[in-house]
C-alpha cells in the first residue's frame, strides 16, 4: 500500500521539556489512523509539526510521492479549537477558506456545494455560523479542511468538545471520509477511535509506545477475558475469584465481573466449576475482547 506520509525520528524540545521523542511512523493512503494518548502526551505537538505549523527540533517528514518539501498544500487541517467568523454563512466561510487554500473563487464555489453535501450541511449552508450547533461547527471545520482536496486530513481532537449527539455526527462523518481521503486524527477518547480507525499510534509522554493496524495490535496484546453478569452488584462476588493463580485480573463494574485469564479453554472450564461449586447467581456468561482503552493501559504498564 502507498504511503502518503513518512515520519522519521521526529522530535520537539522546548528548553528543558522534551515534548516529542524520536517518533517514527507511516500513514497509508486511504486509511484512517488514530493518534491516541492522554492529555499532555504530545499529540497536538506532533500534529502541528506534520501540518507545518511548528518546526521540529530534529527529524524528517516526507511525502514519498513528491520532491516538494513544503507539503502544506497536500494537507487539510482542523485544530482542536477552531475559530469561525460567526457573522458569515457556512457557504461564505467555505468559499473564503477555498480561496485561502489557493483555489480560484469559481472553483471554490463549485467545490463548496460538493463538500457541504459530503459533510451533511447543505440545508444549513445559508445560515450564519453563529446559529450552528457544536456538531455543525465541527462538520464545517472538517469541510474547510477538505475544500482543496488534500491527500491527507489532520484533525486534532475532533470530538472531545462535543456532546454525545455531536460526537456521533462527527464519528459517522469520519467513516464516510475514509472513501474520500487519508485521515489522521488525535483523541484521548479511545472508544471513539475504535469505531472508525484502521491503524493506531499509541503516544505516551512524547514516546510512541505501540503502532500498527488496530486488528494486529489487539491480537498482539489480547489475553483471554470473560464477563460474568449478575442481576445485582458484582462487587460482592469478586472475593470468589481473587487470589486464584490462573486469574490475572478481576474487575467489578456495576453488575458485571470481568476476569482476565491465561488459557481460554482450560480457564473457562475452571470458571464454570467455580460457579457451580459456589452456586453463584450468574445470569449471563460470555467471552470478551479487551477494549482499545484497556489495551492502551496494558501497553503503558509494560
């Protein structure tokens, strides 16, 4: 698969602070990649270097398909806190954005209708931005990042400031955009990323601690896990499973008890035996995959 971007040993230092430390990765054409990590991990600094907004201390950012060192024309960018002119309509703002990106006014107007349809803002295009909801404003921000048909769209925390409805709107839009361009977006909400991304980059304290296709990363760090569901709080049943050498972790959450074990088939039989011996009122028993958030926490501890 063709790489849209190659990042080699990227670093950023601010006096005594090492914000990003020797980060290397590749972005594959047509893929959606999530840059994941807690607040302060260096996500925004990394994206700002890729977008050409700040200069790396050391390292290289390459588009392997061109010799042009200034890659800003091939990138669309949405910052974490985008600014809009609230007195403009959606159409006016997008045409303005297209002209800033180097399109003629005519081409900007033609592209405007196409991109408004794509992001689902056709009906609100003549309303003033000041009347837009949070989700609409974020979709407009994504539209301006796409107006000049970039090869790569970079989105910094595109859903973190939205309510659940707005987050759902934007996540559904990201799924559609995967057919349109290559996407790199950052987030600290790992469960949101899991719904849309193909590849993941785990960033912690400026260091890239894991990367690769989501499916492969999950397989690499996955351990067998079972969920036991009860009709009442699971905490009271936790004591039956702790201090068993074959159970690696026991966690109670609401009416569910999660057990992380070592051997899938053997330990499933052991759990069934324990349930029967103690006559535990289990209403449902199921095997389960780790969520992306659980995997990230597991990788960080290594």
